């Protein structure tokens, strides 16, 4: 039996807001929007955790957010 492992990128965002505070990892709303638009135009799609399996399709990624900042619910 041969196992094939598929590498699926995981993008993790800490906060989506401006301005950037020193020592805090953030991305501005406009940069986040440009990144997501570029990925979509290139044919990338996000996965839910339920869809995250070794058999996941190519050009898929997990999009995660840590800490639950309100800015993420509002803008991401």
C-alpha cells in the first residue's frame, strides 16, 4: 500500500484592521481583500474543517483566524 500525502496551505490571520500596531501581527482590510481576490482569481478555494482531508482537491487552502477579534467578524 502506498500513501500519498497532499500538502494543503493553511493561512492564519491574527487581526484585520488599520493601523498596524508595533508588535501585533495584523493585515489591513484592503490588503486582506487583495490577497483573497488574488487567490480566487488564481483558482484557489477555501476548505472548511469538515472538508479538510488527505483527498482534498488541489488549489485548496484552509483560512484560519486566531483570537476572535471583532475586526475579523466585521471585515474578513
